[in-house]
C-alpha cells in the first residue's frame, strides 16, 4: 500500500484500488461506466461519513482507497457517544440518498438508482454494513436483531434461488449473497 500524509491524515492507496483502476481501463465502455458509478457511489458514501465525523469532532486518522471504495479509520483512543456513532453511520446512506434525489431531479435516473441502492443496501442490518453497526450500537446482543438478520439472509437466499430457477442467473446477486453470508458468519 502506498501512503501519503495530508494535513495530519494518512491517505493510503491499496493495491486493490490500483488493480480496479487497471481493470476499468480494460473493460468495455458500458461496464466501465457502471463500475465507475458504483465506485463513485461508495466514495460519496464514505465522504458522508467523513463529513459527519469532522462536524462532530471525531477525528480521522487514515483514509484508504481500496477496490471497494474508501475506508475511514478513526483516530485511536477517541471515544464517542452512541448517538454520535449512529449519526456518523447514518451520514453515509444520507449522502447517497441526497445525491439520488439530486440526480433524479436532473433526470439522471441511472445515477440516481445507483445511489439509492447504495443507501438502502448499507442500511441492511448486517454487521459489516452501517445498518448492522447501528443495530448493534442501539441493541447490543439482541436476539430480535439476530432473528431479523437471519430472516433477511434466508429471503436473500430464496431470491438468488428463484432468479436462478427462472433462468436469470445473476453473478453479482450470487456474489453479494455470498459476501453477506460470509461477513455474518465471520462477525
């Protein structure tokens, strides 16, 4: 990973980010545009978190660009209230939702859809996503939250199975399901 220091914050650029940029140059124009839009949505999402952190006085120590977008690491030793943490976690999906509305008003339906999907997807109650981290912050060790997570995973599995049975095998849907299931198993 390459690291730079900008105003006291370390900026890291991982190999996976450089590999993604290289991959984008090899893709056809349509796929390249879709992947670039997904990456842009992820970065807007993380910038929403970062702006909330800065506004609420929660310092960032490191920003890492990687193949999945951008990761923000807090300064070590800083503690914050549950309310502050929830506001920071909600700021990412809110940034995507606001951008989705703006793009919709500008008539850019695809860009709006990508941002809306990013906002809703990140609010799912899984440990790796903002929604799961909010649920764990507000309801630690809750059996109800665990039940909801399991029901959503089961529904997702049914969706993947149904789409495949109807002849519409979708690799990104399958990869997303596997990613969510693995994250929940490892959490």
